[in-house]
C-alpha cells in the first residue's frame, strides 16, 4: 500500500488514540457525577432512616464537598510529587474505600465520614483529570476533550438517578455500586501514558516525544514544534529566580489569572446548579409533587443534563468559550428567576408546579451547554506551567468551598426563608456572573497552552512572551 493510501488510516489511528486517552481519563467525572446523583435520590430515604433534621441532611449531603475541598487543596502537594496518572489511580482507590464504608454505615456519623472520604477522591479527580487531559490532547480539540469530563459527570449523575429509581428505597445498594466505576477507572488508567509536560519536567524529553508521536501525527512538523514549546516553558520555569510558592502565586501575572479562575469556579457553583442536582426531589416536594413523581422527574433532569452535554461537545471547539459562557448564563438567570416567581406565587395546585418543572429543566439545559463544561475547560487552559498544579488546586478548592456552602445552607435557607427569596438570590448571583464574564474572562479557543500564557503576560504587563527555544535544545 502506498504512503498516500496509508495516510488516512494512520490519521484515524492516532486520532482514535487521543480520543480514547481523553475518554478513559474523563471517567474520573463519573465518580463525581455518580456521587452527586446518588445522594440526590437517596436523601429522602436516608433522612427517614436516621431521622435527620434539615440541618443534619445538609451536613450529610455537603460532607462530600468538604472532602472535595480538602482533596483539591491536597492535590497541589500531590502534583509536585506524583504523575497526573498516578493521582487519578489514587482517587479511584480512595473512592472505592469511601463507597464501601458508606454502604455499610450503621450511624449518621459513619455515613458522614464515608462521604468525606468519597469527597477526597472527587477532589483529586476533579483537579487532576482536566489537567491531565489538557496536557495530552491537541490544542484544536482540547475544549471538546476536556468537556468529556463534564459529560462523564452528567453520565454518572444519570446513572445514579436510574439506579435510584430502580432500587427504590435501597439506598445502600446505590452507594455500594459506586465502587464499580471507580474500579473501571483504576484499570483504565493503567493503560494510559503519562503527560508529555510532566515527562519533560522530569527531564524525560524522549519519553514525551514518544507520547506525542502516539497522540499526534509523528511526521507533522507541528508535533516537534509542540514538544519544543513544552521544553521552552519548562526551561523558562527553571530559569525563574527561586521564590516561595506564596510569592509566585501573588505575582502580578498569577493574581490576574487566579482572579478569573477563582471567579469562574465560584459562579459555577453559586448560581443554582447544585441546588437542583442535590435537592431536586426536595424542591419538587415543595412544589407539591409526591416522592415517586419527584424521583422520576429528577431522573428526567439527569437525562436532559446528559443529552445537552453531548450536544455541547459538537460546538465546544467551534464557538468561542466566552460567548458560550455569556449565553448560557443569560438563560440560567431567566430560568432561575422563573423558579423564584413560581414560589412567590405559591400556588402549586395548577400551572405553577409545571412552570417550576419547565424552569428547572431549562436551567439544566442552559448550564449543561455552557458553564457545566466551561469551568473545567477554562481551568485546564488558563494557568501557566510555573503555577499550574498549585493554581488549579487553589481554584478548584475555592469552587468546592462554594459548593460546600450552597449544599450545606440550601435546605436550611429553604426552610427558613421559603423558595422565592432563595431562588431570587441565586438569580442575582447569575447577574453578577454575567458582568464578571463580560469584563474579565478571555477567549482561549484554539490557542496552545503556551500561547494562552503569553496572552496573560500581556494582560498583566509582565512582558511580551517567551523567546522561542532553539530546536537544538530538545535534542
């Protein structure tokens, strides 16, 4: 067969390899999503079995986010000492331990501890999986491939909703089954390569070249150019004057980037998504739906979340990230305001209960096609190499902190204030998110990680970017 005839087959081979690598790593999102979905469906039955108050059920639900906050912070220490791949394997093992303990929990305290352990694993995975994917995939496909992590989250949520609906009140079975996707993730990660950027940072340039040749066209000049860019970034990082981590993270460049990264994480969480995902059955009960109808409607929300995320993958790398975030948040504000109005009218005997359902579904659709994947993609793209591991850890920790606050306080505020003020507050946060995105969030679509860093340098007034590294430098 001629070389020209073999070209499409070779291209299909390495493209399939990079998609498979991203898809297996993204399975870490299933851990996140399954836990989120299983507690949503199980909380009504847990509340009854352990006779919990609204505050206590808030602690049970939010224990995972507290653990995830700690896990995300600890990821900064781990990324300096372990490979990205190794941390994801660790997350899978920790998740299995937590899932088994939660399924067997004899008391509320044990259940809370088990969910905290699960949260540690979720914190590891949510920090490192998008980072790993962004470092192994081509720039032109980075958005859609990192967005696979969000797709996996929605798949995990939907799977948990289906299992909840099928097992009725057997919430312990739902918890025990969480060990299955964690086991599959561990096995899958054994087969994946290390990140080229991580290998270069460990002086294994040839190893990084081999990985790039597996995931790119080995004969294309762009592949070697990408390797040279990685080496240049690593060498520049090493050439920096040695300074404390605090000094590095408070430099003008880091402050500029962290402001955006932290803001995106906070607004993703406080604009309403987790009040719906965690507490959809509770919200629907407030709107005069019974337990069975609430569970089935929640499963419908999970299905829509998954389908809308699949559709989002079709245009993630075709439309600017910033435009998608703005458009999605506009729809989220309108639909959350609609829920607030429905609760303000407070007549769920007729049309307003269906207005509530419509707005909940509308919010999920708008979130899934924009901010659902948008935060993970942006967080994997915007941080430069010299603070990438630490900055992603900090940004994700703040995101999980916001998640923790919302998931803990929502049932308490819903009981104390009522639905209209709570959902109106969330819509107000959405308006602030629109302003923040319009003013501060840059466009990153189609740029290499090194090009994005150079753009940040210009914004921060640090310099005009890095000088190119000679080809000889990479051997």
